[in-house]
C-alpha cells in the first residue's frame, strides 16, 4: 500500500514553478509525504479492523473452537502491530523540516525499527 500524491507542480508552467521559493516547495513535499503516510495508516487500520470484526461476528454466530480463538487473537495482535507500525511511519514524516519534530537518534532508530 504505497501512496503517491499527485504532483501539485505538474500543471504549472516552468516560469511559475521557478518563481516558487524553495522553502515553500519543500513544505509542500513534506506535506505530501505526511499525507501519504496518513492514508496508509488509515487503510491498514480499516483493513485489520474489518478482519477482527468479521472474526468476532463468525465467533458469535457459530460454535467457536480453539482454532477460531487463536485466529481471533492473531487478528487482534496483527491489528495492534500494524497500527503501531503505521503510527511510527507518520511520526517519522514529522521529523525536522516544516513539522519541526525533533527526535533523538535513538528515537529515530526506534521509529525505523533498526537495531
């Protein structure tokens, strides 16, 4: 699920693009990256929530056994892990620049899930 936000400068003539200050262009690009991360977060959240809801409905409508319970737990924890990961990606998009979040090197390593 990679989102590409359309280029706001694509329809502009070159003389207009050239007249836009570099800091404004940078802010627009940073906003696009953040917007793409938020869209990915929203889609993943909805998809995993739907999985949990469907498993819940299935479990309440039938005699549920151990396999259903294990699947339900997996779905819930996948939902949690997915949401946490996407929240980290959104936070990374706010580092420095226009949004001025200042994470330490250790926090950036944690957000990127590096070792």
